[in-house]
C-alpha cells in the first residue's frame, strides 16, 4: 500500500495510528519546511529515527545523553569512527564504560524525542518506504507507539494553545516597566536565561529561537512563561526585520545593556 501525502491532510498522529494498527515495517520520511526526519518501524513499533543532519551515531547519542564525557567521545570518534554502532556498543560494554541498559535508554530517549518533535509539524510532505530499515550496523529497538501517540497528542494540544497565545514568532519582546522587578530575584532556568539575554525590541522571537537553537514549541513555552510572569510583553519589532541569523545582545542603551549583562552573569554564576 502506497503511503504518501501532505501533513495538512494527514497528521502525524493519524500516520502513527495507521502504522501501529497495520503493523507496518519500513521507514517514514517526513520533509518539513526547514528539516527532514527519517523514522523506521518494525512490525508497527518504533525501531530507529534521526533528524536532518544531526549525528545519529551511537557515540554522538551517548554524548548528548551525558553517558559519555567529552574526552571519551572525542577519543571514540578519532579512533573508532569507522566501526558500526553495534560493534561500538559491545566494545563499550566489555570495557565497562557503560551498561547495556544505559545504551538502550539513551537510544530510546533519542528516537522518541525525534518522533515527538514531528507532532508540532503542520506543514510538509511524507512518504513511507515499505520494508526499508537502517543499515545492519545500526542498533534497532522495538518501542510501542501507544504511549508516544498519547504524549504526542498532549504536545499537539499544548502547541495549539501556545499558538493561540503567541500567534506569530515575527513579534519581538521587551521587558515590562514594572517597579521593583529585579531579574536577579527571579528563578529562571538556564534555557530561560538564554532567551532573556537576547530580548530586544529589534530581535524577533523567531530570531531568538534560531540563535538559541530552539524549536517553535520550546521557544513558545519559554516566552509564554515570561509573559505569564509579567516580565516581558509582545511588541512589533523595531525597524525592518533583519535576515534570520546570529543576533546580538539587547542594545537599547549602553547603560541598560551593561546592567542586563551583569545581571545575567550574576545569575548564571549562582546556578
């Protein structure tokens, strides 16, 4: 059965339900406006997934999940870069670097997160390649789709709510003029502080997301929290919107910029 179409007509939730119920084996390729994902299934269960140009090697996944320290990761990439994931996994287990459970848990988290990110894609095309699986050297898992679909549906509802609250990422942010508000007394996460450091009437939310490497859902969550806390407000960006890319720190005035930078540095040091 040929399975292809547009995400506007057939959602990720519907695709996963069909793959699950039909116990499909193969790879789903989803091409969005800015990225592409490959998600492999075996008999209706998630087997493997990767996103765009992200390094999907076992060493990279273990490093991202903090199971390997940076020196270990660099050593593996330089000396064992040509061996397969299965061979590397056995080597690490036999050398007591890491356990089999750690490897499986890291891969499962990575694979599921790729799939979770697809739930917020509302534009793109997809097609399913029957009986196509990753190369033999890759580690294949068997992860049930039921819980993923439930969590993805929850994320989709959250996404829709955040879209209502923040309909456009082309808006900018400014700090509210509230007497007595001191950022040093606000308990923000590291990710929230990263966003705060780029708040400027000239920087759109989309630019901030691009610079901090956050997807639309992540940036909307943080901006919504800052809005609810009364720390920022939405405004139209000043001047013509610049090209999406690397952006600078707020530059409303030298005094304000210096004060904000000092507060950010103090806060980060206290984390």
